[in-house]
């Protein structure tokens, strides 16, 4: 078994173990950190297999963006967030462990790339170029129209989402930035001068008369 196969099985084992940690850990922050290790290990597997574009996209999109959103959602959920506010010292050992694992995987990946001068690409043309070059050529030549159509659809979806968010609804509060910019301090509060009042002592409540019946007993 060569060094590339050993690295492949090592990355796969780390990905499986960290995925199990995602669904077994009770702390949401620890689960998110484990999910980062899972995505990073899968990206290393893709890089070993020769799919550089998929590996880099997995790191940039999921590890770099989606995990940050996950952390924001966890902090905004209505849960017991008291341990989350205790500081970063509580999560420092787990964070250092994740950083050390990612650093070790990067070093192993560099060693794999150094030992194998040319890895066979998953998608390559007749000249044997890597799959990033092949994908770029295909995307901007043969599939340029579908690519631009998908970009227009995504742009329209983003604009529609913004318009649905900013629409005026009955009973919903909204802000007018122009009015906020024209606000002045004297329009926000009014100084009222009032005379001091002397507090009066409370009097004992007057007895309430209770009506009597025909025999003279209280009703």
C-alpha cells in the first residue's frame, strides 16, 4: 500500500469519525466544529482523487460560509445559551484539536502531491490537463448559455427575496431611512417643568354600612 492510499484511508476515517461526532455531541458548537473537520476531510479526499475544483469549492463554500451561518443560527436560536457566553476558553481545547487535525491533513496532502507528480484527473481532455482547466473551458465555451441562464435565475431570486422582505404589510413595522437621517434631538424629547407636590398622608378608610334584615341581624 503506497502513501497515497494510506492518506486516502486516513482522511476517510477522520471524515467518518467526525461525522459521527456531529450527531452524537450534545454541545452545538462542538458539533459545528466536528462538521468543519468532516467537510475538510472530504475535501482532502477530493483533492487526492484529482478533483481539485470540487475540493476547493467544498472548503470555500461549506467550511468558509455555511459553517459561519450555522454558528450564527445556533447563537440566535431560543436555547440555553448561557454556556455559549462564558467565553472562548471553554471551547479552546476543541478548537485547537480541530486546527491541529486540519494542519496535519494539509501537511499529508502536500506530501501526497509531492510524491505523485501527476495525478490522473477525474475529468480531463485529450491533452491530459487537470479538471479545473477542463471545467473552465467547457463552462465558458460549450455551456456558456446555461451558465449565464443560471446566473440570471439566481440574480432574480436574490432580488425577489429582498423585495419580499422589504414589502409593506399591514401591522408590520418598517423604517424610513430618510426620516431617520432628518431626525433632530429637539424633536425626540420635550423638557417639562412641573411644580413639586407634597404627598398627603393616607386616611383610614371609612366604615361601610352593612344593611340589616327585619330581625336586626346583618344581612
